[in-house]
C-alpha cells in the first residue's frame, strides 16, 4: 500500500495516516474520532470563538452606552 503512495509522491506517514483515518471512518477501529466528528468539532470551536468575540463587543457597547449621560441618549419610551 505504501508503494502506491510513494509512486504518487506521498510520504509513508501520510499514507498510514490516511489508512488510519479510513479505518476510523469505516468503523473498523474505534480508537479516534471520525472525519465527520472532527469537522463538527472544528465548526463548533470556530462558532464558540465567534460568539466570545461577539459577547466582548456587546459588553463593551453596553458599558459605553450605559455610561453616557441619560440626557444624551435617545428615549426608548413610546408615548401613548
């Protein structure tokens, strides 16, 4: 199997990694996470990072707008 990888210019370690990943994805072995799980973890990690950044921006905005004098802020009351 590695001779095919070598003919294509792939390193032996890469070929073994691909084979191991294929075994995990095909449920041949249970030691490791599947490619689908790995993609989900990456997506959730990215989403978490983005949410933390959004929360930091919102915190800063609430501090900024919360510290402004009440006369300079627009009224949020609706007159009836």
